[in-house]
C-alpha cells in the first residue's frame, strides 16, 4: 500500500493526518512552513506502523524550543498525542509518556505529594522535548530526576538507564530514535509546600521572561570558559542589543536571551537576527555562541553548525523499523 493511502486508511482513534499542512500554529514561535504530512499519532502500534513506512520524519513535541525553518518539508512531522499523554503514579516515582505536558506532570506530582519537579513548572512543552534537550531552570535539570527513559530505536522498544547529559544537551540528541516516555524518581513531600514552590517558580518566570510572547525560550546555551559560566543574555544585554529588530523578529526587551516574533516574523528574520547577535558577540567578546533552540529544515547557513537531526535519518537497509516489538500498552 502506498504511504499516502496507508495514512488515509488509519482510523481516527489511532491517528489524525493533515496533508500539506501549515505548522506555524504548532510552535510557540508561530513560525513554520508546510509539511507534506502532519500526523498526530495516538498509540504505539500506530507509531510503529508509520515509522516502518515513512521515509523521513521529525518528531515535534510542544514546538516550544524549535524553529521550523523550512518552507516545505517533504516528509512526515509526527506529534505524539492520545496514549502518549498518559501519566502513571507509583510509590516515589512518576512515569510520563512523551506527549504529556510538563504542566500536567508537575500538577500530578503535586497532587500525589511527590516533590522534585517543581522547577519544571512553567516550562512549556512535552516530556519528550524536555528529555531530548535536558530542559532545566533554577540550576536544576530534568535528566537529574529521571531514572530511565523509554525509547524506540533501531526497531526496538526498550527502557534505558544508559544516557548522559549536560547543560541543555543529552545523548538522545546523538543516539537518535523516538523518546516514548520517562520515569522520574521523586520524594514524598508536603502538597502545600510543593504547590507554593511551583507558584514561586512560575511567578519568577513571568517576571523575568517574555511569558506569553511568541518565542522559544533562551536562544543560546550558556558557555563555560576557563571553568566560568557565561550567560549569553547578560552579554547581549551589556552590548545594548535588547530591542534590536530584523523584520518581525526582535531581541526581547524583557530578557536579552529570548528572540520574540513580534510581527509576522519569518524563520529567515529569526535566523538573520541570530547571525547578527553571534557576529557582534564574537567580535566584541571573542565568544562563539551556540544555539539552544533546535533549528530544523531550510537551507544551511554558513554561520550555523546545525547538527544532523537524528529523526531525519532514513531507516537502515532492510528497514529495521519493521522489526520493532512494542509489547503491551496497558502501562509503562
Ligand atoms: C516562554 C518559554 C520559556 C521557556 N523556558 C525554558 C526554561 O526555563 N528552561 C528550558 O530548558 N527550556 C525553556 N523553554 C524551551 C522549551 O520549553 C523546553 O526546551 C521544552 O522542554 C521543549 O519541549 P517541546 O516538547 O516543546 O520540544 P519541541 O520544541 O517540540 O522539540 C525540541 C526537540 O526535541 C525533539 N523531540 C520532541 N519530542 C521528542 C520525542 N518524543 N522523541 C525524540 N525527540 C523529541 C524535537 O524533535 C526537537 O528536536 C522555554 C520556552 C518558552 C516558549
């Protein structure tokens, strides 16, 4: 069966497919071209089927850390929904599927008096995206609280404890595959205190970030130079670059590490602004800034050492995606 015909044959309870679909609304930047196929997948079996048939794909979580810079993507953009939003609570642990939002994870942890994840409250996006980029805030990182991750890689589904991470980086960025869920190790705490802490973190975020604006979080990663941590936002601010615009994109006046789409910005506007900031910072401070946001698609620009995104890889010869065994789907 041809791929398009196969997608059309899927039942709505398994997946919803959109053709030549604009993806701007799927990202917090509100920027994005069209994809030949945009599939919202609701269970593992269907994901297995789709991955065994599609030639190239990209997993989009909440789209809150991604700049989709293509005009047209001739492949499949996959979003995990349905069963992938499930969250299970156990004794001192919480297991969340990759499509669950960080908001829900934090609230469910609080409701069950489980503490440790309060710092995540207010970071938009999904568990999958957070694990991939090792999201963090207030000197804590998500992977510091994860005991194992469920992955679909090389045609196999497995739970792994074998991962490494550093500031806004994880081995999942290089190892490829699809993150299906994660188990968090948590402690028992006082529900009211957990709630207080969450509210405090959210409030701090609202005070310091352009919360609610069309953006994708901090554009650049922190740097370590001679053992010292360098905050790009501080440097950009000191250089007086707050408010600098290119097209509809500008450096946020509230937080110099953020670029906001204030007026119908294109991906090109954002990329040109990134290029400008990097150039100035290099000239004045001799520092090479590196993007924290994921830039996917479009033409490769000379300034941008974009990594080859693992999802875009074609299945290996013999199509090893076919061999996967998803096992039972009742629980994690
Ligand atoms: C206002 C605002 C504030 C923010 N504050 C913070 C902050 O304090 N700290 C922080 O770390 N981040 C912050 N961010 C950035 C962002 O919210 C986080 O990085 C978040 O974890 C991204 O999740 P996502 O699901 O939206 O990822 P997406 O943007 O959808 O995807 C990011 C990457 O992860 C990959 N990915 C997503 N799901 C999967 C999966 N299931 N399997 C494999 N790969 C996957 C995608 O392919 C992509 O490469 C902020 C963003 C905004 C808009």
